[in-house]
C-alpha cells in the first residue's frame, strides 16, 4: 500500500532533521517553501536526494524536472508518483 502524502512529507522532514542535526531547522520550513530559499545548500540538497533514494527505495532519473526538487511538497509528490 502506498504511503500517504503526509507520511512521505514526515519522512522527508526526518531526513532533513538528520542532515541538519535536529528538528530546529525543519520546524521553521513549511512544506511549500523553496528549500533553496530556506537555506538548503546545493551540497545539502544532494545529500537529501541520496538519503531519499535509500529511504524510499528508488533512484533519481537523470531527466527529473527541477520543479520536483523545489520543496518538501514537490519532493513528496515525486515519491508518490513513483509509487503509483
């Protein structure tokens, strides 16, 4: 059974908390805000994408749309689209 959108977002937030060493950063970022605007560096985004591959059991396609990488919301939407 596929995860719910809320469950996927929560798991992504958990990964971000691990990467940033705690919940304080994650608690200040809304699901729809650009991760770049929230202060996530390119290096940290790559680390998040690798962690998501391990967490959700998939590999990112080379042709993934940049919009899919924009926010927690868009990342969750991409994961859910792969589960369909």
